[in-house]
C-alpha cells in the first residue's frame, strides 16, 4: 500500500466509473382470483336463519307418541300416566295438578268408592 495520502489519491483517480447495466425487471405474475370470505359468512348466516325458522316453527308442538297419549283409567301414579299427562297437557302446571289430584272415576250405579266413604268419616283426633 501507499504510504502517503497523496499517492493514495492518485491511485484512486485511476479508476473510472462504468455505465450500469439496465435493470432487468420481470413482469409481475398475474394473481389468482382470491376467495372472498364474505361468501362463507353469507352462507353461514343463511343457514343459521333457516335453522332458527325451523326451530321456531316446531317450538310449540311436542312430539306425542300415540301409545303414551292413552291415559289409563287407574288412579295409581305410573311413569306411563305421568308421561301421558305431561305430553297432552296444555301446561306443565295443569299436568302436575292432574297428577296430584286425579279426577275421580265414574262408578256404576249402586257402588261407592271406599276412599269417598272414608273421607266423609269424622274421626276424633
């Protein structure tokens, strides 16, 4: 290397700039059409609206099994009778009232219910 700054400056002045090559720009590739997510949102919303409409249409209708709707004549509380009362009642409160206080069966002429007779008996407590 040169020892003085003047000699180094002379050395640097020997170099000449070279013209730069043209910049090679490649044309941009054509982008593929993007999937628009709003289609998925629209489809999901429509599906949700249809599901709500179907659920609201069948909301007040209980599925009634014909075998359950026949209320047995016995006054004993059974699962079958409870299901029948709950499925055919207008409201759960009315069904529970009928289960707690069942209607008295109609007896043929000349017969009495033992429960009615005992209910009328006056006891001293």
